[in-house]
C-alpha cells in the first residue's frame, strides 16, 4: 500500500469512528445538535434543525436493521440510501446546514461592483497544504457587504469549481474577503473545522463530491448540492481526539511519501 492509499485508509477510519475509542462520558451527537439548535435560535437563524428534531421525536418510527447499523443516532432524518458508511451509535448524520452556515462569496463584476478595493480569496488561494496568500487579487466591496463576505479564523473554505471540493481552513487572525468561487462554512458550537477538512478529503477521494458536482467539462459543487450531502457528527470531545490522533500520523505520511519519491527517482536513473 502506497503513502496516498495508506493516508486515505486512515482518514476513512477516522471519520467513521474507528480511529479512537468512544467514551460515554463525552456525551453524544444528539445532545450536541441540541446545543447547536440553541445557538442557531439565539442568532435568529432558520428552524430546520428544530423542526426535524421535533418530527423525529414524535414519529416513533422504527429504524430498519440497516439503518440501526449505519446511521447511529439519526435525528436529522437522513434517508437510508444517503448514508455512505457506518458510524458509532453515539454519532449522528446531518446536513451541513444543521451544523454550520454555508454561503458563496461575492461575484466579481468590474462594471457593477462598487466600494473600496479589498483583498479577497479565490480558488487559487485554497491549496491542500492550507491557505496560500502568495497571489492575492482585489475587487471592490461596499461597507454593507463587509460582514456578508468576510472570512474569519477557523472558517472552512471549499472550492466550488475547477478542483471542486478542494478545501482549506482560514487560520489567520486578520479577516479577509472571498469570491463566489468559494463556499464559506462557519461552524456552530466550536465544532472542529479540521475534522470536517478530513471529511471533505475523504469525500473527494471517494468521488462522493464528484457525484454531487454538476457540469460536463468543468465540475461545480453548487451550494444546493453541498447542502444536500450528509456528514457524520461525532461528540465534540471525540472530534478533538480524532484530530489530535491524525496530527501524529500526518508527518509519517509525509515521510513515507518522500521515501516513495526518492525510490522512484532511483529506479528511473
């Protein structure tokens, strides 16, 4: 097994709940969803999660054996045929809009855009290694648009087109603006963006994002498609333990990959 295959396998284990043990005292994802619901309501955001929780609580509908095995706790009413892999019972499946706000950036239009010239992020700035600020473009933003199109620390930025699904976490303290070639995902309740970065990497490698993307010659991960995908939600403490465990693995993957390259170069001589 090569370095890339090994990394993909470990990441799949991680986002499936098989990399670190579940700890009952850390709670469960259903309770975490309730905390997210409260935070959303405090900000006057949509009631979709609240309605979904209420419907499922009243329905008393029994899950099939497959649903029970695959879905963990399923308060967000994810359909059985949408579930891509099994997760622990203390986790649950959800939509991105159940746990975060998800918006596209500003459309660049030299004729219509007004305001002051500001730096902004686009797809070229989003690399697998992180945010690349070596080439930053500018366009006009009005004061009324600042909050809507601002990227803040720990936002997850996802490419909408081109290499659809490539993503990185904005890790700077200084706010930045962003273009409509990117989705900005901002999580509630301090969910760990690194965990979801790994989820997107697995979804991209497994062609889940390709299947969701639209376009013949150029793939586009539209906002509607992104919001229909289902994502695993572990308890918050477990998210942190998974990310901490993967942090130890990453240097090993890099060393392994470097050794592979060195061996390949030797064989080509």
